[in-house]
C-alpha cells in the first residue's frame, strides 16, 4: 500500500521522538557493548530503536514488511526475494561512534518499491536534525530547505571537501588518495546515513565509500538525487541495489563535479582498487 501524503511528516515526528527517548538517554551512559558475528558493534540502543521503529511501521506503514539491519540474514533475504515493497531500517547507524561517545550517529528509514527508493528519512538526535525526501520532491531539513544548499558546489576537485572512508577502500586506492588526493580536504563521520544526508545538504562536495549495505545508502542516495547531486558505484551502475551484497559509492553534489571525481577515480577502479 502506498503511504499517505502526510506519512513522511508522521515518520519524521516518530523518528524524532524515538531518537530523543531511546538514544539520547543512553548516549555516554556506559551501556553494555556486544559484537555481532562480523565483528561490528551492537548495543541495547540498537535493539530498543529497532523495536520502536518496527512498531510504528507495523501500525502506520500500510502492512508492508520491514527489512532491518538487526534481522537475521535469512529473514532479510526473504523480504528482498518476496516483497514488492518494504521498509528498510537502520536503527542506529554509527553504533561504534555511539558506543564510544562520539556524537555522530543517526536513525535511518527508507521505503523500497521494486528496485527504487521512494522515501527516506534520517534523524540525527544530537543536532536534532531530520533530513527527509520523497521521490520527485525536494530534500528537506526539519521541514525546510537546508541552509547550506544555497552555497554553490565547489567548481572543481581542488577546492572540494570530500567524505572518504579509507577503512573500506582497497589498499592501492587508499594509498593514492593519502599521497596525492585531488581534493582540498577530507572527512569521515563513521556513519554512512549521516554522511549521505550531509552531502545532500551541501556540507561536503564529494563522497567515496568502498562497500556499503543497502540500509547504509538507501535514504541518503534518494536525498542526494532530490538535491540534484549525482552518484554511481565503482563500475558505473546505481548505488542502491536490491541485494545484501555490499556496494561501493562515488558521489558528488553536482553532476559536473561528479564527472570530474569519477574520471579521476576510474583508472584506480580498473586496477582492482574498489568493490563493485
């Protein structure tokens, strides 16, 4: 069932309430930390937010199933294979930051219809910032236009600020960027959903990641599209892919800047320096 025209506002309000009630009280509160089979961090905050978001979507999401980062992989695969439309949830993007006391984390929710992302919302409780977008609509920050969107994108790589996750790049590409990066400055927030939202909002010019799960990029890639940015994976295909396989991401605030960025990276991709 297609969500109502007011659903994005309802979802935004719910994420704000959940983030403020479930995440903020637990942040820097010495909560227990556990580890998944792949070594990634998980906390009681992840589980609490996951349960609350699922409850909201069960009541207001039109009956479509949920695929959450915290589900067993078999359940995730079943949703991908069987559901024409579903809700994609990352209850706590940036769990390592959250557990370590670094104020960069978010809740992110997207709606998937077929092979397309049609709605996305990402909430940053520390800054009380709710980024949202619906297909064919504008990017919104707390219901209005992000202030940084009025600042033009960098005209060229030499003046650009890039969000780059070195950890997930192949050593060759990481080494080249460390020695001879084409951009002015580099940052990494450690929370993919937040990085996508910040790029779309105009707080950075370029993006590069060596391998993201679909819940990392879904909401943010729609936001960047709605903000007139451009993106692709290393092989030139779409960033969002209806699969549990991780996928690389190259993106920029403008198509012109993306062309420069991708052209600079392409020779290193062909040498086997990035995932698909």
